[in-house]
C-alpha cells in the first residue's frame, strides 16, 4: 500500500511587535526654556511668597505697636485724671480761714482797724500784720466793704493814692485805677489818698485822720 503524502499550505500570521508611542511633537511656535530659567522662576516665586509674608508680619507688628501706644496713652490719661481728682479732693478738704478779728471774703481776709491815723500810718500798720491796705477789685467787693462799713459808721483808708508826675490814681501794688471799677468823688491833688465810707469813695488829704482796712490771703488750716 502506497503511502500518500498530503501537502498543506499554512499561512501563519506574523505577530508584529507593538510599537512604542512617541511623545507628541511640541508646537512649532513653542520655545523650550533652559533649566536655569525654570530654576530662576521657582526662586522668584519663593521670594515673592516670602515678601508677602514679611509685609503681612510687619502690618501685624505695626498694628500691635499702635494699639499698645493707644492703650498706654489711655492709661496715662486715666492716671492724670485720677491725680487731678485727688488733688482737687485734697484742696477741698483743706479749710481756708481767717483770724478771729478778720472777715473772710473770696480769697481774702479783711480787717477794719479800731485805731485812727494818717494814710502812711495805716500802710505801716497793715505791713506789720503781714498784710497791706485794701485793694478793691470790683463792684461786688466794693458792695461788701460798704455793707461792712455801714455797721461801723466811719471812713477808712484804702491802698489808693494820687501819683505824681503821672497825675493818676494808683494802687499800692503799682497798678493804675480803672475808672470802670471805682468812681472817686472830690478833686485829686498832690498828697491825695482815698477813703471809703458806707456811701462812696472820697479823695482826701493823706495827712487826715481816718481808720483803715487791711487785707491778706486766707490761711490754710
């Protein structure tokens, strides 16, 4: 028996190896930056962040300093107010008084003398007492003096005389009399001084005999 030979055509498909995907080509108008450019960009971003943080920190610090200064100023103002209040309270607690034979009026102690004499004697007598002849400040004080004189019924020297060569009325402290404060009756002459009575102010010869009024500051207890 003859063996038969069978031929068969086998078409084996060749397995192709997968191709590796190649990276996309950059656009034609794009540029490729060098590595040192990218490094510089990163450093610039870090520096910008540090700058922003520094500005924020300085802002917070300045705000804190301003707030501390305001708080300090407020505390100092409170301390000053407390000190002033304490001083006023202390002053109010201190009593001002006059001796038994002196009358208190505003910030003065006033004394009506019992003896009489010429104007210079009255001036010397007041000086020995640590006082001076009365200087009348305004109409209110003049009314107080007149009301006090009314009970005594006398005329009293005050610290006002006629000054030469200026030919005007001057107080013994050197100030000139204001006509708006006092109206003096009688003609001023050389060696003229002023006395006050319950009715008015009169120009008299300084060598006339009258009582006098002394004044001094209130005494603190």
